[in-house]
């Protein structure tokens, strides 16, 4: 997409038509199942929107931390996977490089922002998404941790409900948490998993 057709160059507010078009695109987040669970034959796997919603709740209930804007964390959680409405849930098992994944998602985000039509809202969504992708702020680091915490909590729930062994999801996040809250919440999940294994 050329800079001249960037969604951020528009000055008009979102019309009802463009807002509903944007929300209709977002509907795909509700209907697209998370790839990792699908590949492991999880019954009734969560959607991308399910995952994003609980991350938003995590940001909402997290305690106040110096220098961290919790409201911004909620917003980042709401948009961090929004491009997947167009490109789907790309995982390492798809054999797509990080660079190509980022290129596809950035292009999809630009398309969605263009559909939205509201320059200010589109700019905000774009900035929040880039902040997360670049891991460039305390808020982004916190939401990155929530992304991993939500995944291992969901893995534990599927293990408990469906008798699965989803160890690989715990392995993939081990040692990768950046914040104290991420580390402490992950430790609590691992502790509960350990107790479950000893029952």
C-alpha cells in the first residue's frame, strides 16, 4: 500500500457504514479458532476473540505498577491480534518466517484501518498494534506476558477438561516472561498444574 493511500491520511470521521464494515471484519476473530488448539485436536477450541477478551480482563484486573498505564494495556490486548481477522492465526508450524508474518499482518492492519475510515481511531489502533509488535513499552511487555499467560492457562484448562498433555505450550513460554506480574501469574498456573498432576 502506498503512503498516499494510507488510512492515516484520511481526515473524515468513521461513518456508520464504515464502522459496521470494520466490525463485520472483526467478526472473523470470533469465528476463527486458535490454530495451536486445532492442531492438537482440542474439542471446541477457543477463538482468537476469546483469547483477546481474556487478555483484556487480565489487564483490567492487574494491580497498579509504577510507570504502567493499565488502560493502555487493555487497549493493546484488544488489538494485538486484530490483523488475524484477515490473515488468520499464523503459528510457527505454518513454516512462515517472522518477517513474512509481520508483513502480512501489517498489510492486513492497514486494510482494516482503511475500512474503518476514522483517521484518529485508525491511527490509535495502528500505534497500539505497532507498540505491541515492537515490544517497545512497559505496557507492550506486560501484554506480551499476558499473551503467554493466557495461553498456558488455557492449556491447563484443556488438560483438565479433556485429558490432553499440552506440555509443549508450557515449554514454549518457559523463561520468556518479561515482567514480575507475568512471572508470578505463570508460576501460579504451573503450581496448580503440578498439584493437578499429583492428585
